[in-house]
């Protein structure tokens, strides 16, 4: 029996692949490599394919005995989702329906899904719990919310059992330095800061310093990617043990401001870089911090790498190794 990892050549999917392999699972990575990296698939089998092609999905299920699916394959650029919503609804929602149809045809009824705190929209209270009303404010968040709704309906009608994991800010890299974060374009805060520390960006822009927070900059909940991978294994075991469809927040339950992340990057790298203070971006809440109490109680999950300095250190170690190699020098 194998675990199919859709989008397993991407950032979080590749870390989940490593964790699954370490835990003794046979894995099959299914990825179209639009954003994923073939070199990140260092464990299990690899099949190049696309969820928009039902024949590609069918071929994987015909070739391998798939026990369960982990689904990371989605477009995830919030700004792009606003300007190109059709692209996001087709890729994130319609392609998930393609996957679920093939799963049903082959009697596979367990799926662990990469969801997001963006399904909540503007928080009604803090910390955010799973019971807070979901009101996404962009198409990306709504596509994830729509898939969660599909899971509820498919669970009632077809016996699907799904665990949807609502991430807060995924960050960091494999502590052993084998894989890490490499998006193109890169939009995540920590790798952008590491680029600035390495001299590859002229500056880092801080969007807003007049928020009602301890230093005026936005506060976010950063969760180490290895801790996310561990949560996926625990969610899979929850389903294997008969768990019903459920939804879980994954965060550190503590917030770090943008200016505090800048301080951590300077401290860890030993390098200074230019910081440009600019106006707020529309739609940026002052604080996004989640409660992970349900994941702790039901899945037995507990973050191991909650300190921002550790998260930055692991990211920096991989950043130097990976991007220094590309440039022919050590950054």
C-alpha cells in the first residue's frame, strides 16, 4: 500500500514525503513540476502528471495500490488569485474533483488536505479556532474553503474521510538541510529576507508600521515546515484508525512581528540589510494567530521548532547550501 502525494515536489509536500518515508510508508509523488522541483523528490517513486488530466490520475491508481492521498497541489499566490480567479478555481477546485472521482473509483477514501488559515478571512477573535466563521477575502482562500465544503458533502454521501489542515505561516527548512523553500516567484517573508541578507535583494519592504501591535508591524504565526510534515503523518494515522472528516489549525499559537523576524534574520545570519518602511497593503490584518488545541488533543501533535530563531537558522542553512551552490559561491 502506498501514499500518493499530489504536489509532493513542492515545499511542504517534499517535507511530508521525507517524513512519510522515515515513518516507513511507501510514497508516490505526483507533480506537474510547474512550481515543484524534481530534485526535491528524494524519497519514494515519482510520476510526472497533472490533476487536470483524469488519464494521468487514473494511470497512477492503476499502477500503484494507493491507500490514501496527501493533497498539496494548488496555486497559492493570493494576489494572482485576485487577478486570475478562473485559473485558481479550475486548478484548486475542479482538479480536486478530478482526484476525488478517481479515488472513489478505486475505493480509496482517505485524504489529508493542505488547507489554509486564509479560509477564515478577517479574524473575528484571537486566537483563531476551527469554530470561527469562515469568510475568505480572496479567491485563493475561497478555493480552499470550497474544497473543505466538498469534503463535508462527499463524506456524507460517499464515505470519504478527510483531514484538512489549516496552516498559518509555513516557514523554515529541513533541519538536516536536504530540502527547503524555493518558490519562483518567492513571496514568503523569511526567504525574501534571507535573499536580502545574502545581497540578492536591494532591500526588504515592511508594509505598515502603524498597526495596533507591540511594534506597529503585522504579527503572524510562523510554523516550521517539519512540524507541518509531522502533523500530516499524525492526520494520516488518525484516518487510518477510523477518524472521521475533521479540520485542524496548525500554528505555534504565538505571533512574531515583521520587525521581530527582521531582527531574527540579522541575528542568525550576522548580516545587515536595508529595510524600507512603506504603507500598509489592503487586506492585511494586524494579527493572525491560531489556536492548535484541537490538533494537540486529537492528533497528539506538538510543534518541536517553535522558536523563530530556530526556524530562521534552518532556513538560512539550507539557503546558503542551495543558492550558494547555484551561484558558485557560499552566500
